[in-house]
């Protein structure tokens, strides 16, 4: 293995209004090796990817390709230099075929300058075979799952003879089997001498496939080295700058009186006959596979969609929820899974986001009182240790974890009785996860009832007082105490009959 | 380990009010207005005459009434292209009622009422059926004016009572017309509505992200429906003023005015994609358009050429900040 990195960042700095996203960071990628980029949310990982792919131009420092300084003015320049990225949601064209996607922008031409379809298909087929992808070149992309789309993106990377492949959380939406196939493919790329930058929050993954690591924290370089020389604890400490001694907070508090009772909630297509109770100060987990109807049910409970039948009571009184406004008035709030689309209004400042559902409280006779909005926003964002430059900063300029804090602050400011958290720690790092978990425990201890939708077994087990398992739109189990084990959860969720 | 708050103190704002004003679109627009004013004053000896200037305000007052409501609608991510057709239908309804001897208060009521009904019709189609407003209002644009043509053909309604003429021809005091008074009051009212009320905040939230607004408990369809009602009502008011000023109703009344209204709103700095924009911006844009039209009129520039100027002005003003940003790079 050579000592000259194929691609290196040297003292790269990138600032945005009010934020230093990258502060003199360095990063080196070597041919035939996988380098894991590790860091909390807001550490600057996405900014690095965008700098490497020419979407952002750094304010300082330089990018070196094979030791020579280069400047990527556009995404095209970066692609020319052989750098390609595979994103969490792959940027491909759904209405085109696999072959067209692989060769878009550099398709083989006939002598008349038209696209040579026969050769495109033939070359695509060869490429797909070389990576062992069981795909037909003439399939439309919209008919493929996420995992297959990743394969197409990788084939595309190979077709432009990329020397650097960036994988930004490639396994986020994949099943275990698909993940194994991806690992095999990464090994294949390594064998071809490609340099791979692998961004992931999952430590088992990092230790499984990475050769090297680089750790960022708050936009700064913390350390790098060979994976073989470190262990998990050391990496976590570098990431968060402190030891994470305990993943889940202890739950000493016992739930109180029954608060919420849902009977027979049904929807024509998404879920049927959901019935449960929720006590004051209780954390109720909802576990299930993706598509089990959990989010759909929660959105009906929050008034986004209308249930076909079912009754909801709070304190024994029937409440009719026709809109989110009704739900909020009844004390039920919902932190959605999709922060950017449903949770926060990213183009508006923090204080306006936090005050939005509480305008009735902060205003007088329908007229805004900004001072009240600021003090409300300050109270709740400081409780959550929000990291921002001012309350007037646009939410879109914050990192994912901090955007989530704004959404949670927004709901706590309404002083709810029931808070529904839909995948509250999805896509956020270990440090932020622990913060969200201990905050959740504090809220429950203070008497707030929490419904947590989660697909992560450790989180469900570690946080919930009781767990409801859903499968194909129906409740299949309600578990607590000793019955609450990883095995029972998986069995019920997957519909495996009782153990023989 | 507990999530003890670190007590990290966040300041309210980093930029001062003056700082933001200096960098605002409104200030740039105001500078342009002043420049055009000075240019006009030097180009024509008839410009700096208060009575001429007073007459010139008719170039924008009626359009601006609609533009205020349209600004809110566009900030919320919707649009209404049927406003000029609503003027035609409202004016026709008033002229029709005139045949039965309806007096001035009744005529005004009918004009405003017709506007409200048209707005409600647009609003129901957009919010209940979930149709895109640009398609709906292109449809109702033809529909409303079509009804006018069926009722009137090539005829015209005349003979409005003298008291009705007050709206479009009357003066409040000295050179100040009734229309400029209505314009001023509406400017303040809409400014407060958009910038100082919960309703206005909801309008911005919806324009920036309708899904997140809904998930935040904002009654999105209700707010949008109200905005269509308001736009219809303002079109009805503009119909009253315009009919009063012209003294007659023809089916071609206000033809093409919807584009001038949208131009005024966009020139005022409202993002055509929704989410941002201010009422002060629209007020200044109204003056800019009025001054340009008046100045060119004094120089005997024909109407067709005037529309070229307005178009060039719009593109120029929109492109200017972009060009500056590019040059700085």
C-alpha cells in the first residue's frame, strides 16, 4: 500500500452565515482502503461530502488529488477528477432504465452522435455482472427497491472509472441481507484499488469494513488512524469528547393513573382495531417492521388523516380529533420522523418555529408579541441545550440533531400531556441519542406520557415501560416485564408462530 | 449521565434592525423610485404639478388594492389569475342591478359581494378539491369574464348615479383622492395583517412548508380559503372604484390587469414560489409602476412601449441582486 493518499483535504475551512461548518479539517483517502468518517450530527460530515463533490467551495485550505492541489468549481469538475458519491437517498432518475441511469451523461455514441442504445445496454450488463448485481439493464428504476438502486449507483461509479467512492450512510434503508451484499461489493471495490469514504453511525458496520478512521467533532478534526488500533469506546470518546458510561438512563419512576385510552382505531387501508391505554408518566413503545402501520396510526391520532372508526378518550372524556389543531388542544403532540419535511419550517428562524403552535399563548387578540416568542423559545431551547448562534437563525442552517431539538422544543412549549415521538433517534449519532433518551426519561418522570415509535430493538427495550408490537396494520402483542425480550419482539413483528 | 442544561445562552438576534433595513430589497426599490421621480421631474415640465401627480395615482391605486391581497396569497404559495375577470363580473353585476334602480350603497354591496362569491368559488376549488390554484384561476378567468360577455355582448351599462362617482372621481381633501385614501388605509391594514398578526405568521409558515405548517397545528385549508376570499373581496372593491371612475361597464373592463397585479407583487420582492415578501415592498412597487407609467405618458410614449418598459423593469430589478452576487464572486 502506498503512502500517498489518492485524495486529501488539507486545512479545509468552510463557513456559513454564523456557523463555522468546517474548521481546518484534514482527511486522507488511500487506494484500496475504506476510510470511515465518524462524528456526531453537526460534526461536519455532510459538508465534507459536499466539498469533495464540488457542491460547496471551501473558504480556506486545499484539496489534493494524488498530491496535486485542485479546485472543484462545480460538481462536474469533481466527477471529472473521479470522485463519485452514493447518497442516502440516491440521486437517480426513476423514469429511466438501469442502463440509461448508469451511462447518463457519458453514454456511448454512434457515429452520428446519437446514443448507441445497443452498446449502452451491453456495457451496462457487463458492469452489473462484474459487481454481481442481479439486475436487468432495461428495468425502469422506479420498479427497483433502495438496495437495487444503490447497486445501480455503484455500477455508475464504476462506469465513469471513479477512483474515489463516497458512501453516505448507504445501509440506512437496507435489510440485513442487503447490507451483507453491500459489504461484499465494498470488498470488490477495494480489490479494484478504489478509495472509499464510508460514513456511518453504526459501529458494528465501521469495525466490519473500515481500514482507517477519521473523527470530526463540531467541525474540527479530532483524530485518525487504523481501525485495528482502536476499540469502540475510544472512538466514542473521540466523537463526543467524553466517556459515554451508560447508554440508557435508569427508569425509577412508576407510571401513574390512566390518561389516554384509544379503542378500535381503524383506517380503510393502513391499520385496524388499534386499542390501548397509556398511563401518566409512562413510556409506551411501538415496535414493528417498516410498513407495519405505526406512523400511519400515530398520524391519525394526531389528526393528520381521518380514522374510519375508533374512539379516543383523555381522562375518560371522549375527544374528537379532526385536525392537528384539535389534537394539540387536547394535549397530544407528534414529533414526526421526517424532520425536514414535516417537523420544522427550515426557512424560518428558530424562535418562530418554536412559537408556531403556541401563538395563541404568546399573542394578544391575534396580534404577535415578538418578545413573548423570544422568551418562550429561549426557555425551551436552552433546556434542550440547542446549539445555535442566535434564536433568529434559520432552522435550515442547523445540524440534523439540533433541528430535532427545535421540533421537540416547539412541542414542549405547548405543555402537552402526551408526546408521540416517531423514530426520535433515527439517523443521529450516539452522543445525541443518549441526550434524547435521558431527556425522554426526564419528561416521563415529570409526568408527561410518551409514545415512542421505534424500529431499534435496543432503544425499545431500554426505554419502554411497555411495548405494543404491530404487524400489517394490526396490534399483535402487548409486552412488558419479563416477556419483553429481543426474541419475542422479533417473533411478533415478523409473524413467526410460537417457538416449537 | 443526565441531560442537565448547560445554560448555554442564545442571543435573540445577531443583526440589528438598521443593519437588516440597509440590506433589504425595500430600500433598493425605494432608491429606484426616487431615481425615477428625479428623472421624470427633469424630463418633463408637467411632472412636478400636484394635480398631475394626483391624477397619476390612478395608474396604480386599483391594481394595488388587489396586489395587497395577492401578495398574501402568493406568500402562502398560491396565486389568483382571475382577479381582472372578477372585476368584469362584479362590474357587470352592478350594472345589471342598476337597471332595477338599485342605489349607491346597494351597488357597492353587490360589487363587493360578487367579488367575495368569486373568491369563495376559487377557494373551494383549490382547498376542497386540492386543485392547483394556477390552473383553477386560469379556468375561472375565462369563466367569469365569459359570463360578462354573455350578459353584455357588445353593449355597455351606463347611467351610474352621481353619488356612485365619489369612489373613483371624488377627493377627500385637496389633491388627495378617495382611491388614494382607500389605498393608504389598505396598505396599513394589510401590513399589520401580514406582519403583526398570528394569521400573517401562519401565511408565511404555509408558504415555506405547507406540510410542516399542518403538522404544527395550523389550519392550512382555512387560511388559504380566507386568502382567496380576501383576494375576491379586494377585486370587488377594485371593480367598484374602476366602474365609478369610468362611469360605465363593458365586458372588457380591466382586461389583462391580473398580470400587472402579479408584476407589482413580484417587483415588491414577494417570492413567486411563496414564503417571503413584505407589504411595504408592494407599496413601493406600486409607486414605482405608477411613476414609470405616468412619466412615460408625459413623454408621449405609447401604451405598447410602456408595457415593454414595465417588463424590462421587472426583469432588471429581479436580476440585479443576482448579478451583484455573481460579480462579487
